[in-house]
């Protein structure tokens, strides 16, 4: 499972892989719930779950209850692009509870810690990424 933590102050996002032994701390949580940042290595921070997507890429929606995938009629919002006024369509989306089918969790910082997120989650050097792709 991946988690993407967004910093509302700077507008930057930090993506990281959650270890298998810590994934269970996310399962059963709803969109909007707050978690301790120590779960992902951001001690002193508090993060709020804002959404996510499942194995097939279907987005989570706050107004669909449960961990299920459902076909709902949408007129706007997450999972639907409005092309004309008044258009509605049936779209598959995920519910608002994180399950083992969720591959990415999106979160934002609510309470800041003593260290900056840039210090906690440093980016790999650009040269290292190029070398890895060549192999």
C-alpha cells in the first residue's frame, strides 16, 4: 500500500510505501479520520485521510458507505468529469472505508511536527533514478 501525504502550507506531496506490518493500522479507517503520523514515520504529525484508490484504479468517495465497489449515478465530484450541464452517469467508485483492496491512500497534514516533511521524506537524487532505469 502506498500513502501520499500532502502539505497544505507548501502544496507539496510526499509518496511512500507503507510496510506490510503497518498496513493493518489503516484498514477499517474512514475518509476524514485522523491518524498519528508515527505510523508512516512522521513523528509529531497528525494526518487526515482524504481519499484513495483501489487495485483497479477506482477512486474512493466520501458519500459511498462501506469498503465496497459500487456503481452509482454521479453528476459531479470525485470519479466523474462533467462535460455538460445537467449530465449524470453511472460510474464505479469505492466506498469510504479503507480495505485490503485499497492500493493508495491520500492524506493531508493536520498538525505539524518539529521537523519538516522534506527532512523526513527526502527525495532520491536524480542521478540515482536514471541509473536504476538503465539496469
